[in-house]
């Protein structure tokens, strides 16, 4: 016990300084907490709006799935044609012609 008393006596100035600083630290923490709560309260409507918009977009995408599939299919077709044309022109160094008939069939012709 005498060792503890000696340590406290030797560090009394530091202990007093820390104890005097605690109320200021507590006020700062309280101020920061208040600001954080205010910012979260102000941000909350935006977060709710984003969540609602995301839900609405997801619902719309699900409802329009056939349209999305058609768009995706068209994109894939164009992308594949692009790859085919690139491949044909690189290999043959020829002119490439792409024709579409009324049934949306594709014919690719290479000419020298």
C-alpha cells in the first residue's frame, strides 16, 4: 500500500491535470455526439429516398423484364456481330457486308 501512495504522490501533478481535463473532454464528446446526431437526422430523409427509389427501380425492372431481355438480346447480337466483323477483317483483310432480312436473320459476306 505504501508503494501505491508513493506512486500517487510522485504523479500527483499529472493526476490532477488529467482530472481537471475530464470535464472539458466530456463536453467535447457531448458536442461531437450532438453534431453527429444532427447530421444523421438531416441525412436520414436522403437515405430513405434512395432506398425508396432503388425499390421502385427494382420493381420497374422486374415488371419490364421482357423489354430488358429484348434489349439485352439486341446488345448481345450487335456485340457478337462486331466481334465477327473484327475477326473477319483481321483474318482476311477483306470487305465485310452484313445483311438483315425481314425475319431479322443476319448474313455476313466477305469480299476481296
